[in-house]
């Protein structure tokens, strides 16, 4: 392996990110993204594809006028006419033309000598862009599925024409680490032998879940510029998350070039304006990443967060937290109470254990809906200590969802009529269709969780009931 050279990150949210289905950014949104990427220290920023339309050309032109420390890049086909759409204010033009036969057959059916066309057009377009003063990247689209011998010929032609960098993208997202080592190893080897000084870039799609790993492997194989987008946006399954790439460089390799906290905030902004929510389990920026749920984990993390984290959350402007829920431990309860402003040093261990056990029992009885009961349980237990007085709702209303073996079962429906007659809290029971549950039980204004527990337990004991789930209901809007 070569000595690892500090990588440079290229963000293409404003180009690749716009290829995400249903995503569009206004000019003001693009300006914000551009400026925040620049402020975060990103090295290269692709600002769009000016050849795509007159409207896109105008937007890219406006972005090109904004001064940035980062180099601005526009994306074009390897055509002189596309180069003419590039603004004067950008430093780089990226030109793509695939050397892969599959692409050539699908796109150039009227050209008889398709490979000959590529060998002529790639250097012609590069030379033209260089003559206009741009630095040029040649993108060998779908490099991993191209004939290796022909790929080498095209790359050599590109470098001879003056390409400053060559990108070897995994356009279809199907490459393995072995493929990366082979393709990048072969190309970089013959470029070194030829004395070429061009930079190699890495652009990997995530269709098979390998984009981040492949990008890092490409870097370790000699690539210098690594591509990403905010929140991993992009065509189909997207490409690596710029924030994750930057975090890897800091945590694993010590390169402290990027403002990770600013990138976290930008991820939240892009999520808002793109309409694509950040999944809770998204690395680094997901809401679950630094949240610990299992009791054994919480006990350890309460003392040392790095027992169950690869790095301290503060490194990216976040903090470790503890969830309550069905797996909660006493330490998780303590952390939650502390966050609520409760002086936990004044409470005995039995208080934390009671809260823990009641919350676990609530999930077993009520299912996911128990999350709405956690604060009520905490208040009830703390109020018993006499040290606090937390307001609790005077009554609770709920909907109990019930799944039965057979809808319309006479035994179950007779029980329903009986419980409505005997329990004033149960106001009606409705058969429902099109759901994984069969009935809704409406419960109105019962005095306590204990009363609600009793009603649910009654239903769970009925013959034919398979499962239930409880939803606490709030105000009625009339």
C-alpha cells in the first residue's frame, strides 16, 4: 500500500444530490448549501450541470459568481458545446463519456465505430476545455464495467490531452473492495509508469451498500479526491455522506480539516429543504446514533461513553443520550431524570428501579404506545417520594387496538358488550378494516394508568385475542 496522502473531499449535493428523485433546490437554497459547504472546509464543490437546460445554466451562473475558498466544479458531457455552457468563474469542468460498451451501445446507436468515437471525442473535448482556461476532470463513466484494456487506452488519451484529474466511478453501485483494488491499482500503476501527474478521483454509488467502504478503499489504493453528498443524496441509492467521510478522516486518520458541527447543521438544513428526512440510524447525523437503550449499555456509557461509541459525540457537536423504553436500565432512568432537572442524588436506588420496572411493564402491556406513558410513570413515582410535585393529567383517554383470531367471533363480541355495560371508561368498540388490527376500543377519561392497565389486561385475557396496542389520545379538535 502506498503512503496515504491527505484526501480532499468533493461535495456534489448541488449536482448529484439534485438527481435524487423528487429533490429540487431553489437558488437561495443552493447559495446556502454552497456557502455552508465552503465554511465547513470542503475542498471542491460541484455546483451543477449547466448544459442540462437554460434554467439550470442560469442558476449555475449565479452560483459561480459567489466567492468561495473551495474550488467550484461544473459537470458536462464530453462535448465542446457543453463546455461552452460552463461559466467563466468556475475553476474546473468535469467531462464524462463512458468507455463501457454497454453505455456506448445504449447511447450511440447511430455511430458505427463507438470505441473509435470515444478515443477521439474525449481528448478533443478536454483540449477544448483546457484552451478556455479550465482545469479538467475526465470521468470514465461506469469504469468498473468497461473493458480494462480499452479503459486504459481512453485514460491515456485523456491524460495526454491535458486532463488534470481522472475519475473512475462505480456508476451502477455494484463494485466490491476487490474490484476497487484491481481497477484503481491498474490505472494508477500505468499512470505512474507513464509519469502522469493527474489526480485520481473516487465516485461510488451505494446500490449494494458499499459506497463508503469502496471510497475509502479507493483512497487507500491511490485516489486523492473523494466524492460525497450531504445526507448521501444522489441517483438511486445515492453516494457516500460527506459528513461521514469527513468524520472518518478526523476520527480514524487524524485529518482535522473540516468543521463537523457545521456539517451536522447543514445536514439538518438539507433534510428540511430537500424533503428527505434523515433516517434515525443514519451514521453520524441520525437521531439514534448517540442514543443508548439497553440497560447494560447504559450502565457502562453512564461512566464512559466510549464503551459503546467509536468517538465522543461532542466531536460532531452532539451529545450522548439515554432512551427509556422496554430495555431501559437504572442508569438510563437516572440520565433521563437528570436531563429533566431532577436532583438524582437525593433519591434512593429503589426509586430508579421502580421507574425502570414500571416502564418495562408498560411496554409489555401496551406495546409501542407506552412511550406516551413514560413521563406519567416518572411523575407518579417521584410524587410518591414527597420530594417533588409533578402535575399529572386528571384523567387519561386512549384507543386500544385489538387483533383477534377471527373477526365477528361471538364470544369476543359478547365480552365487548359486557365490558361496555360494566365499565364507564369504555365508550365504544368499533370493527375496523384495512389494518393489521381488527377492533378499536375507545377509552375515555379513566382516572389513572392503573385503571387503563386493568382494561387492557381484561381484553388480553379474552379467548381469541392475539395482541393489543394502546395509544394515548389528546384533545379533540371539533
